[in-house]
């Protein structure tokens, strides 16, 4: 295949609205790494209000919390992923890998001669 390639994105829609995909997944992964939604947003060049809206929208649609937040205190506040958030990240990433492998094989099957 010379210059032909395949591009695709995976999103989870609930009632037609994008709820979970690459962006929200990456945001949650950054929260896990950095311990803070604010720091995760900053690392992704995203406003805190946008990050909070993404998480809040997903939580409402999914019916469970993705983040547990701790306000203030001696060490300051922070956010941690809930078990449900860890589970959806793991499922999304596994689905993404398996889907990409399958789609690549199907793509080659039909477009190998182009």
C-alpha cells in the first residue's frame, strides 16, 4: 500500500452524546499520574473548567463517580480515580488495542492492492 492509510477514533456514546473516548481517558490517566484534576488539565493545555465539565458530563451519563476529590488540608487537595474510573480506562484501552488490530487486518484484506 503506497500512500493509503487508515484513520479511526473510538468513542462511547450514550443517547447520542460523546461521553468517553481518547480525550477523557487521557485526562483521567493524567489525574492518576499527577494526583490532581487541575494539574492534569494544565499538562494537557486544557482549562480546569473544561476538564471539570468533561468529567462531570461523563459521571452523570455513566451514573457513577470517576474522581474522588479531597479539598485543602496540610498537603493540599487532590483527586484520585475511583475503582469504576480505573475499570473503564482499562476496558477502553483493551478495546482500543483489540479494535485497532482487527481493523488493520480488515484494512489490509481489502486495500492491500491499492
